[in-house]
C-alpha cells in the first residue's frame, strides 16, 4: 500500500510538473503583455455587467461608463443624480483617483476627498476586496472619454448650491 501511494504521488508530481510547464510555455508565447491583468480585467468586466453599473454611469447609447448627462431615474422627491464618468479621463473621469480612493467609493460610497456620495450609489462591500480590485482593473482598462456629468442633488447631503463640500477642514 505504502509503495503504491508513493508511486501515485510521484506520477501526480510528474503530471503537475508537465501541466505547469505547458502553462508556462503558453504564457511565454501568447502575447507581449507580461502582467496577468487580462484575467482581472475580464473578471472586472463581468462584475460591472452583473452589477449593472452602466444603468447609472452611462447614458443610453453613450460610451462605456462615460457618465450620465441624463439624470438617473429616481423615486425620491428632489433627488436628481447623475452617475459620474468612470473612465480614466483625468479631468472628467476618475483617471487621477488612486486605487484606494476607487475602493473607498465602492465600499464606503465616499468620493476622492472623503465626502459622502448620494445614497443612490450602492455599496459593493459584499463583493469582497478581490472582486473589487478586479473592478478597479477593468475601470483602468476602458478608454478615457471626456464627458462631464452634472453635479448630483440629494438633499440634505448635496443641495445643488455648490457648497456641498463646506467645512472640509
Ligand atoms: C443605482 C445607480 C448606481 C449604480 C448601479 C452604480 N452607481 Fe456608482 N454612482 C452612482 C451615483 C449617482 C454616483 C454619484 C453620487 C454623487 O454624486 O454623490 C456614483 C458614484 C460612483 C463613483 C464615484 C465617482 C465620482 O466621480 O464621484 C464610483 C467610483 C462609482 N460610482 C462606481 C460604480 C461602479 C463600479 C458600479 C458598479 C459596480 C456602480 N458605481 C454602480 C450611481 C450608481
């Protein structure tokens, strides 16, 4: 019995070694990209689809996640929100945000300055950090589009008077 087990694991070892060799070979010959972001990006894309981020962050017929110029349909009175541009554009998107700032937006619904976002933006904490990192990788991969979504209004948090950020320090 003991001998048999040893033989078996030796065979398994050879199989594993062979498998990783061919994996390695495939990796080497496949492309000029050396980082494994391809899978993170495609997982992130699938998550963005399943969570329907486009319903709030893209106009009908608009470019991928480039933000809304039409308000998001909302039942609450006096709430008029526009999903911001999530492309890597530095001026109008989130191109200048760090990964940590994007993760904070996804988990704690706060912007890059720590200000609370309108509650229309859901928290995605339940997806877990690994999935949220995949979403960040995907957002980094989409084409930058210059498109400035209007300021959201969601009283009392954001009243539309341009002073939502009052008393930052
Ligand atoms: C139900 C609508 C809705 C959905 C679904 C939604 N968001 Fe949002 N999101 C918003 C709104 C509205 C804001 C802006 C709130 C504000 O201005 O205070 C926002 C803000 C953000 C911000 C901060 C951007 C900025 O410039 O302030 C990020 C990042 C973000 N959303 C990412 C996502 C991602 C990624 C998904 C999908 C996993 C998603 N959102 C799904 C409505 C939504």
